[in-house]
C-alpha cells in the first residue's frame, strides 16, 4: 500500500502522465473548438490516425519534424473541411457524417500505408523530437522534470490551451465562434456568415486533432503502427464534456486521465500479475466515466450544438 502511494510523488510518474496527456490535449482542444461552434466532430478518431501517419511519413521521406507537424495539420484541416461542408451548408447528420469521416480517414490511411510500403514487415523508424530541458525550472523537485523536460510538442500542447482560451474569450473571432454555437441567427443578423465561421472552426479543430495523432508518431514513439490511437479520440470528446466546454477545465481532465493511465501501469508492476491486468487497463476509463457522470449533470453545453442552421431561419 505504501509503495502504491509513493508512486504519486515520483518525478517519473508525472513525466509519464504529462507525456500521455499531450496528444489528448491537442485532440480535446480541437474538439472543443468544433463544439463551441455548434458542430460535433465524431471524425476525431480517424483524423488522429491520418495525422499520425502523414506526419510520420513526411519525416520518413526526408522532411524535417516541423514540416511533418504542418503536413499532419493540413491533413486534419482537409478532413475538417469535408466534415464541415457535409454538416453545415448541407445540414447532414453530424453523428453519421462524423463516423463516416472516421471510417474514411482510417481506411484511407491504412490503404495508403500498404500501397507506399508494400514490403514492410515492421514499421520503419524515424528520429523523433527529443526532450528539451528548460534551464533552472528543471531543478524544481518533482514538477521540474515533469513539466520542463519534455519534447517541443508537449510545450506546444500547453501553449495551444492558452491560445485557444485567449482566442475564444478575448478576440472578436472567438466571440463569433461561441455565438454561432449559442445563437447562430443573432450572428447572421450582424452580417457574419454562420457557415464560414462553423466550417473554419471545424477545420482549425481538426488540424489540432491531427497534430495530436502526429504527437504519437513523432514525439511519443518513432514509427507508425495500426491501432496506435487506441480510442484517444473518443476520450477527448468525453474530456470536452468533463471540462464544460472550457479549455482550462478540459486541460485538467486530460491530465487526470493521463495520471490514471500512468498509475495503472505502475500498479501492474507492483502486484506482479496477482490481479488480472485487464482490471488495471480499465481503471482510467471507469474513473473517467464516473467523473464524467458527476460533472456532466451540471455542465452547460452550447445551445446550438448539433442543430443544423440554414441562412434566414429563425
């Protein structure tokens, strides 16, 4: 019991938790932007798969790491454009379209992988982002190594939270995004295109989702393999609800889930196989469901979320 508690106060535990949280942060911020604009993006899982592959493959073909991140973001934006076009001006079901985007992006990625690398039996490796230690801050006990000895993409993830919060609450663009998610007819009355704002928000959000996928192949690991996203997209959707559609609260949710995940891995090592490992694997998800149920009852969601809007409607 003592050993299990001591884990929570070790630097290695929090280093792992922050690393696990990073792709979730990108994906959660992306989904939050989409939903704030009134569009549920269930294509997140497939978009993350596509981002993971295109970012990795760009580097594998000789591009630098940041070019890989850019290509992944553009890939996500293109899938976001498709999702936005189908759901906003055409008014198709956001649920059905989102699942379709996930299936399309995932299948297209796997097909492309097999076409481009037909003879590969094991995933080729690349040189991923290396951890960058921040001088002085690194010396803070426990939190120093956890927060200030991470890869550049982890720092970018936390910067993304700050940027998303600033844009949503401190800029005219953010006001417009939040308004189309609450009262699109009022936005149209001001002469602003609801369609343009929503599609732009879905493209921006999808780009962040794809960067979250690219984190796994270019920062956490050094290769691409099937099933590596492993449900992270669906967790990000739950984290948006957990965070009540607010960037700061969603960030806390992502870190909590990542801490649960990192903790269960270490508990498996302590028990030495006495308890079935499946029990530990489901721990983060069970705890997340419980937290989601408690928080969601008090959450205030965007009033126009998942409601199609046609110009001139009241």
